[in-house]
C-alpha cells in the first residue's frame, strides 16, 4: 500500500473516530474526555502501521499527521456534533487553539514514534536489502 493511501485512510479513520466518539458520548452521556485513551492508542497503531514495510520515519510521520488531523479536522467535527462534557469548554481563542494543536500533535509524534519503534523491534519495517 502506498504511503499516500495510508495518509488518506488515517485522515478518514481519525475523523470517523472523533465523530463516532462524539455521538456515543452524547447519546450515552459519557464524558468525551474518556475517549482520550483510545486516541492515544490510535496514534500508536497509526505509527506502527506507517512504519510497517516502509520504515521508522514513515511511522513517525504518520503518527504526527494523525495528531494534526485529530487536533484540527477531528476537533472541528467533534465540536459540530457536540459531545457530552462534564466540564465547561473555555472560550476558544486563537492562543488556546494553537496550544491544543501543538500539544496534541506533539503527543501524537511521541506515541506514533512508539508505534514505529514497536514495529521496528518486531522486524516489520523496511530492511536494508528490501
């Protein structure tokens, strides 16, 4: 599978996850922040998948991309749906938005790198003679 295809599928998966989590949160009155751990798991999985047969750097990049999508498009979709939250959302000023994008993307970079490292340790990344 080409890396461009993995990028597109990652984008779709992250936005779909945010939409589904928002609907479930709203329908069952489950605090949306409880789904944060699943987002973290997604970043690790995407990092692993990105590195699979491609190389460690591809896993890092795809994990980072997942965080960027999650903190922009995913956040937008989630806000449009209106998930259930136990705490009030602070006023969204440009500085707050920028901080969230930076923190989520950096976290996804770290977790995606972890996934890529796991892939490498399991011998699933590109080899020198491939």
